[in-house]
C-alpha cells in the first residue's frame, strides 16, 4: 500500500492556460474524491467517483473544470482557461466503499499568475 | 445540508499543557465525524473517527474526542501537548444520504484550527 499519490506536486501557470492534474488512489479503492483547499480554509468537496462513474459534482465545479476516471483507477482533473481564483491546493482522496475513512494524497498546489 | 464550525481559528498552548479543540456540526442524520491533522506541505492525516457506539473515541498520537449529540459537538482533546503537535486541525462530517439523496461519503470540513505550541 503506497498511499494516494498526486502529480505534479506544484504547478505554476499563466492565466488562460489549461492544466491537468493526476491522482493515483490506493489500489482497489473504488471511490475517489477531489477537494479544493484555499489558504486559510478547510478542503471543499468538488466531485467524486465510484469506479469510473462520476456520481456527484459540487456547484464549485464550473464548466471549466472536468474530471475523469476512465478505467476506475487513476483520475485526472483538468481546468481550462485558468483564472487567478483557481489558485489553490487540489487534494485527492480515496476510500473503500465498505469503509468510511478517506485517505488523502499530498495535493497539487496550483498557482495562476 | 451538512456543515461544520470550528470556532477557534488559532490556539496557542505551552508544551505539556492540555488541549481542547472545538467542533460543532450540523447534519440531518446520524453523523460520521472525523478529525484530521495537516502539517505544512503535508496531506491530511486522520487522527480519529466516530461512527457509532462509545461516544469517547481514541485516536493516534494520544488524541481523543467525545461525541455529544445533544450539543452537536465533537471536540478533540489531548492531555499533554508535544511540540510536534503544532499543525492545523480540521473537523469533518460525512454521512450516508437518506433514500433519494446523493451524498455518499463526501466530507464537509470546518475552517480549521491552527495550533501553536510554545516550549
């Protein structure tokens, strides 16, 4: 069990560019979650998958955001036409459907200039 | 809708002193409650969780928390704080939706409490 991994750990981009983040969950965890954490705040739920199906999306997830989990393993989160307000830490978590504990990755810190 | 309030943004204690971090939640059904700790540059680590049963739960690193349904609280405690406990602490609530609901297992976090430990 290597834990949840996220890549890249840091991303600096210019406003208007597209960025993509990857999350590799703990193997065999069928649920995968994305959260966003801004400075001084707790993580806020964005979306989650059960296997490859995206089951819930937050209102925070505007149409510039898209998430996929094509084979029910790793997931990607893409932000198109980034804005300065997108600057945040993006956290991924996974869990087994039979358990209630979510395991978090180290996060990807996005800075939009 | 579920929500969490952590009234204290920043707490400072001396090493060896006792600690209590407050957490109040709002949730329409039986809550699943969690405390996570986050150190700078690190991900969230689970300290302890409550699902059912004994309302006093023990966690890692000597932490404990007590679920009080009547007060909608889940306060975190430690009898003697160590300098390595300095970090940010988050309370979170999650749960299973009622019939027709869609909120399975997402967590709603509080704003966090930053703990500073003086030597």
